[in-house]
C-alpha cells in the first residue's frame, strides 16, 4: 500500500458521518434535550452579553457627551466673566 492509498483510506475513516440522517442529528443519540438546552443557554448568554455591551457603550457615550457639553459651558462662562 502506497502513501497515497494509506492517506485516502485514513481520510475516508475521518470523513465518515457520525449520524445517518438529519433526524438522528437532531435526536443526538437520545440526549437531544440536554444538548439543545445547553446550546440554547449558551446562545442566550452570548446574545445577552452583546446586548449588555451595546447598552453599556451607549451609556458611556452619553455620559461623555454630557461631560463634554458641561465642559464647554463652563469654559464659555469663564470667558464672559
């Protein structure tokens, strides 16, 4: 057996699908409830982190704009006095 034949043989073993069809994939060998529940929790956690990060960013930007406008206001007040 040459190197190419050994590689092809090994590649076929690696690329053999674990599930026979899509329904078996969804069923996850009888562990579907736990598997998909975990995927759901992780998905919700990631979405929650994204929403939280965007809200936090917007809050910081509003605070910075307010601080900047207050700074401009105090500078104008100093010039007029």
